C-alpha cells in the first residue's frame, strides 16, 4: 500500500470511530426505561414474569428417581457388540489413473 492509501484508510477509520462514539453519546438519553408511557407493555411483561415464576416453581418441585440406574438387573447387562474394523479410505494419490 502506498503512503496516500495508508493515510486515507487511517483517517477513514478514525472518522468511523468518531461517528460511532457520537451516535452512542447522543442515543444514550433515549435508552431509558420508562414504563409509564406504555401501560400495556408493562402489563405484558409482568404477566410473562408471573408465568415464568410459576413454571420455575413447578420445575423445582419435580423429583427425579434415579434408583433405576442402581437396579441389579440393569447392572448385570453385558455388551456383546463387536468393534468396527477400520479400513483405508481413499487413495494415496487421488489424481493417479484408476487401476494402478
């Protein structure tokens, strides 16, 4: 890259960073949470929160019985599977003629 292109890219990068900073600074005040403006939105959020808490309580009451995994019949099972043999895949030179 020549000197002019390097300087131009640096100035362009600094301008982009300055624009992003200015945009974030000016939009800082518009991100405040105000629930008084939209009562329906607030009620929807509260209803979803209530449903989440109810489902969380229901899931917390669930008890898992893991005694199945300690059953002697299950522990006495044996594995009779045979291992899969590995075979060479492909050719050493895929561009060589077939049949050599």
